[in-house]
């Protein structure tokens, strides 16, 4: 699911500021226990050499997620971890008793997802086939994203049954859907942008990165990073795109007045592909091949506003089916930040995406998994 199947395992620099949801102080404490530098050394110690890309993202040299998966499974086997393939926990009772259901069909999760989307997280109705006992339990079931992988929300039901509460989950790092003219005229174009979300008249969030214009709306890092904020916003929401990020309207006008012999198309291609420059010109009735000096001031102002604050017609997101993570979950206030042990059910530990922590695009959610999993694992092992 990560890095276009290449597996973006972590980032060059990871801090609590890269995450949303729970307390930054608690997130920082967990990250310090197993920082990105240790995670990289650990992964390479499993026999997976990593490479750093200019974006700050780390990938396996093989560019294949199967390399990471195979190394993790091999290490689990080496240290004697028992894996119960095709089974899932449907009951969890203090003690600790785990009610296990043996899955018969190949896709046991799809039937549960619709009910979770209605805002409730019931436990599966099937009775356990067997029971197992443990001295400690780590709940690492993920959220609701990519439900066909098993993240169907059962973990939420287990946590609720043991006294926990939930910050209502929403999809995060999911594409934005829209009915925008750009989706027809500029489909397939990728460009660097800054997206600004306003709730009412107030700026709520800004994201910057690559934007992909697609037939359904908008994808790419800038759109994915904005999705959780768009879904969380309450009130009238508007999204505008700045296609010359880092520039102000005034700085672009200054450049324009220096290059009066050039054309609008050529000036705008400093920041965007030529086809997008032509589309933005045509939207405000500007001939992209005219000399800049031939353009009336009103037309120039209209064009530059279209470049720096073009409103995008966003209608929603592609939801959990395409979300790379889930925002929301069990509040960090309900676990001990030094061990991630439950404050509601001693002996239960929670880590990863089931907690109310979600990172931006770039390997940060993997790092939260490595760090929080290590903290919970070390504590449970004691």
C-alpha cells in the first residue's frame, strides 16, 4: 500500500510535528524510544538494504515491498513466533482469554465493513472456535484503511468492550474526489502546489507537495495530506490551489513586469507544466501565446489570481478503500505513554494505527508502527 508497492519504510527525519491526533508530548516520547535511525539499522539488520531518496523517504534497494515482508516473517520464524494464519480474535476477556475464530473463506472481512461505516464497531457475531490464554495482549489491529487487508475495525470493538473510548475514525491519506473542470482539461498532469483549506473564512490547514489531477478528483501527496483535515472540518469548507508555491501575488507580478516580452505560457512554466499553464490561461480568457505586455491589467490580475488561489471543486474523498491510514482511534490519554499499557485494562497494550495518531505522507505512519510496536512489545515482554 505504501510507496506504490515499493514500501516507504521510514523518513530521514521524524518528529512529533509530523503527526496529528494525540498529544505531541506523548508521541515524542514513543518516537524517542525507537527513533528512525534505529528503525533503519534494525531493518537493514534483517537483511534489507535501504536507500534514501531526495524526498527524504527510505525504500528498500529492491524497490519491492515483498522484500520487507519476507524479512519480517523470516525473523519472526527465527525467534520462535507462532503465527496462526487464517484465524482471528473475536473475543478478548481480561485474564487474558482470547476467543479465536478459524476463518473459512478467503475474504472474511468484507461483511463487517459496511456496519463499521455506519459509525458502530460491533464485535463479530460468530462464536469463537477455540480459546487461548496469555499473560499480556498487544492490540495492533490497525484502523479501517484498506479493509481487504483485514483492517475491518474489529480492533475498535475489542477496545470498546474493555472500557476504552474512541475518537471517531475518518479516512486519512486518501485522494480527494471532485467535480472540477481541471479533471477534464488537465487530467494526468502532476505539478507542485500548496493547497489551502478554509473553514468559513478562516484558514484551517495548508499542505504542500505534488498534486496529480485525475478523472475522479485529485491525488498526490498534497491532496492525500489534506484529506484528514477536510473530513474533520466542521462548517463550510473550501479548498484553493496555489500553483506557484512559495511565491506571492506581488512577487509574480514583479516577475511579469520584468518579462513583458515573454508570453503568459512561458512565464507560468517556471512553476507548472505547459499544458496546465495553457488551461489556467484559457479559464480566464487569456491567450497564452500573447506577449505579456499586450495583456490588460485586469486580465493579468485575473490570471494571477487563478494561479495563486484557484478554488477546487472538492466533493469528498475516496474513503477507506483508498486510504493509506486512519485518523482517530483510542485516545493516547487512555494508555501509559512510557509503555502503551491500557489504563482501562492492565495487561493490555495498544500500538500502531488503532491509537489516535496519524502521520503525513512519507513513511511516518510506518515509523509510528515501528516505534509504538517496540514500546508495547518491550513492556509486554516484561
